[in-house]
C-alpha cells in the first residue's frame, strides 16, 4: 500500500481546486490545461497569463522538491510512444472540447452535464487502456 497517500492527495487536490477557483475569480477563465497551453502557443491575445500558468505547472514540482526533502517526482521517458500518446491526448481534447482538468475539475464543479459525460468517458478509456497495458 505504498501508493495509498490520502493526505498528500487531499493537499494536492485542495491546491488544484484553489488554483482553478483563483483563475475563475480573477480572470473569469476555466483552468483547462490543454486549452491554456494551446492558446499560449498559437494565440497572441492573453498569452502572458497563459504562459505564466504553464510555467507555474512545470516549475511547481521543482520548487516543492527544493522545499521538502522527502518529495520526489519523475519525468516521463521521451520516446516515440510518449510523443504519440501526447498527440493522441491533444486530439482527444480537441474532439472532446476540453481536457480532464477543464471537464473533470471545473466542469463537474459547475454541474455541467457535458463535463460529467466527458469525464466518465475519460475515466472509462483510462481504465480500459490501463487494463490492456
């Protein structure tokens, strides 16, 4: 049961919720990571806050690892399989009009039926894929 970490999951989930709430309260924007990242790359308007958001996501684990001695994180192995998986996720978020963070964290909290269905499909596909591999 080394992977059972309810306290760290609660703390992490709280920070995710607070981040989504802060983004909605200050900019009126939904914290959908794939949309934020895509628009940070391909759109000039609003680029600065989007880039800051993405940089914060990438630097967060590094900062926490510097503050906590027993914190560790891993980075995925960069391979053709990882790149293909990332491209498939991007395609899926375009088809699904959002990603797991946009639908799962923000959409469900706003009682969006579309987000509930999308999240159920994400989770079912994830369970199916994990069962295969």
